[in-house]
C-alpha cells in the first residue's frame, strides 16, 4: 500500500510557529524511518532552542494506522497535554513515517491543561496545512544478475518501472543488482529479459 509521507527531512524540517497568550510554540516536522530518527529531530530542536521550556514530540514510524511503531512525549508538561494531542493529529492525518517536535517558550500566562492540549494540537495542525509530501512506496528485495554490457539497459528499465537499485556487486561473471521492487507490483521481468536477449537471471525473492 502506497501512502503519503513528509517530503521534508530531518536536516531541513518543515517549520511552523503558533502563538497563544504570548507563549510561542515552534513546530518541526520531518520524515523518519525509525523511532531513533525522532530522537535526532528532538536533539536538533534542543540545540537550536536550548533555553526553551519544553521540547514535546510525537511520531509514527510506520504506515498510517500502524500502532506498533508510535510514540509521544510531554517533556515535562502536565501528563497528556502535549505528546498525546500531537499524536492524535498525526494519527488522523493519513500520513506515515512522520515525526513532529513542538518547542515551547513560556510567555508568562498559564494556559491550563485544556489550553495546552489545544495549543500543541493546533501547532501540529498548522504544520500539516502546507507540509510538502511525497508518496512512500513499500518495497521488497529482489536480486538480478546481468552481464556487464546489460547493466545500463537494466538500470534504465528499472527506473521506468519504479525499481530502485539498493546495492551493486561486480564480479567475474557480471553484475549483481539488489533491487527494491514495489510490493504492490508483480515482479514480471519478461520484457526486460527479452530486451537483454534472454540473458537475465533472477534469484528468488529475499
């Protein structure tokens, strides 16, 4: 199943600023692969804003609706007022592989638990309004063996059919290509084999 994920990366996250009664909420959002990537996003926010009151977070490190790779943190805010509201917005967005960090600068006026929950949720919602997105294509591994002269035509054919090259091994007999093939597409390489004159060799799926 293909699904949308952020086009922004951890190195250049998408940013939005939300202000409530002089408290400033700075939201960062980026694509992630694992939960550990969220820690990197939090660390970057802490480095950028070391004097902030809190750096709260939420993430989904899998497909939309996947509740096996999720997490959220209030980072010192009253329990349930930051991370969970942030996560609920992410869960309803239809996006996968996404992490958000919201950094708060206290403005002097207490917002109360309800006000805090709304402010954190609104910051994430604001991030998502104009978040650049791209389509994530789940892939499985395939191995193709070709002759040296057939490598370039194979690369061109794969690019035309959404196949990606994950690794290349050159050896005496030719070239072994580790290919990422869309899980929602049939691994039919007859056309490629015909193009190569019947010289294509495919190993069993990994």
